[in-house]
């Protein structure tokens, strides 16, 4: 049975309680970008272990190598993006220095710190000139609270759409597993969601929920089929997730090797099949062919 919009799965609203915020147009939309120059504003979402961090980091590195200014945003309190980029995760979280306690339980950005300054001061470097902004490492903190850093991160990302000085920046966000952050607007800078899904039911059904959130938010959304081993896999992901598949990334031993060695995939195996597939995805998003596929 084809699994369409009227399929047997309950809509996600029942469990999140409210619809996600609509996407706000930002300063990026005030400017007529020459063909192929509009900066990508992307968030990768999906089930844990699907390959989100590998895809986000590899896209970020490829775009930076092409001369784009790239901000990579890790919204996972168990950080993985920095490592996939080939950088160290910053600890203690630098963003904690951006906020002060206004009153019991509430934090605000310090006087004089807006989103642009926060990115300048509190992002950390990764290879090829990529800058990384992290929500803060919960796993390493033991008893320490990540609240100040989390609060700062949320306020900073909500200022990004209007940050004129960052208008030409590519932004690539990496969300933690599952739909919660997507439901609660943790990527206001993103105009495009990439739903990363393995060709398994569990992974693709998580992707389906995320696809529904994307449509409510009025952002473009595409599925990316990962760890693909057979020719029917991408079609299956498209059917279950309910989105067009923008890229098919093969299961590639080089990805696992790079992970074992703790080396960024683009450094370890720059011409492996997985990197080539991610390059094609970047090309399609930059030149707009991925979008036009979805528009048809
Ligand atoms: N295309 C692929 N082929 C083989 N293994 C992959 C591929 N993509 C990701 N992996 C492996 O899957 C695991 C999870 O990847 P990761 O990017 O950390 O996922 P996520 O960020 O979605 O949790 C890692 O061990 C990674 O090496
Ligand atoms: Mg990850």
C-alpha cells in the first residue's frame, strides 16, 4: 500500500501540542542574489545515527573550500558536528560567556552582545575556515549546568535571520535526534530542511514526522537517503518520508573508517562515494536544481 498523506500514521501535532512557528523571512531575502550565489541556510534533521553530523559537516567543508563563509551550528548537547568537521568541541561552552542572569531562572545576552558579535566572539574554528557555534557540551559537563549556554544559543540563533553582517554567510545546523527541536523552532535561520533517513522503517518514520513539521513551517524540505545499499532504497525512503529524495548517499566503509580514526571524512577520503554524493547534493542546492525538482 502506498504511504501517502492520508496514510495510517497519526499527525505529529497531537504530541507536540502546538504548531511550529512559521519561517520568518530574513535579511537574506532583501537581496537579489546572482544565480548560484544565494547562501545556503540548512538544517539537517533525522533519527539518531542516521548520518546527520557527517552530512552537515561534509557540506560545510565543501562549501568553505569553494570560498563561502560558513557557520556550522551544533544544537546537540552531545556534540558531534565539530568532530565530524575535524575540529575539537569547545569546553567549557564559550557561549556561556555571552549571557548574564537577569533574574532567577532567566538569562539574557549581555549588554552589547548581539547575534553578530556572539558569532564573532564565541564561535570556534574548524578546518577550511568554517566557524562552529555550539549549544554547549552536556556530556562533558558532569554536574555543571549548560543552561546559560543553551539560553545564549537560543537567543543568538533567533537573531540570525535579521543579522545583516551575516547575510552572505552559509549556515548549516545539526539537530539532535528526533523531532522535538524542529517542532520548537531551533533553526530559525534555515529555509531548507534536509531530512536524513536510512532505508529502515524506524529511521524513515522519524523522517516522516519531520517532513510534516517542515510543511507547517513553510520551509523547503527534502529527504536524503543515507547508508543506501540497494537500488530500491531511495524510493522506499521517498515513499515513507513523503518527500522527494535530494541525494542518495551509499553505505560507505570510508565513513566508518574516518569515524574510527577521528578524522573528518573529507580529509580521510576526499573522493569516496559518500563525499561524491554529498558534493552532488551541494551542487543541486547551490544551483537550484534540487529545489526545482521539488517544485515540479
Ligand atoms: N554513508 C555512510 N556509510 C556508512 N556509515 C555511515 C554513513 N553515514 C554515517 N555513517 C556512520 O553512522 C554513524 C552515525 O553517523 P552520524 O553522522 O554521527 O549520525 P547522527 O549525527 O545522525 O547521529 C557513524 O558511525 C558514521 O560513521
Ligand atoms: Mg550527530
